[in-house]
C-alpha cells in the first residue's frame, strides 16, 4: 500500500523567528488525508501563541501535501490573527516525517513529525 500516516505525531518546527512544538493527528483514507495540528509557537522569546489548525491534503509522488482549512490562535487567552500554513512532508521511515511549511508572508519553517506509539 505504500505509506500510511494515520496516527498521532509529535511536531517540532524551527522557523526564522522562533520554534513550535506540539502534536498532530492525521487520518489517511487511500491517498487523502485530514487532521489537526495542536501546538505552541514561541516567537523570539517574546511571546507565545497557542495554535489549533485543521488540515486536509493528499499523498502524491511519495510526498504528503497538506493545507490549512481552519485556524484558531490565541495569545494570552485572546484570539489573534494567524496566517494559515501549507505543509510538504517526506516519509523518512514509518515513524518519522520531515518537511517544510510556509505561509502567505513567505515565512518558512523546517519540521519533523515523529510517530507517538
């Protein structure tokens, strides 16, 4: 069948202005995917944003391609604007994905997903 990314994953991302950590839940049905990213983004030791991001996507040519469908972001408990992400991932092993993310402001990040067993 090829890759199967259904499950729970630990998410770590480094980007130009800080880093993010959290969890991802993905469900794969054939080559279609949907899921949720739930993480804390720490920006330059200045502030933190709690982000919940729903995604959908597909597996194509050995890559996982995801785009945001809904985002809720909060800073100090107040909802704030947050630019949705696009994700491109590569399967390194059955338990590890690596990839990059970018948003409409061309902020790019590099991240890993490690399967939580």
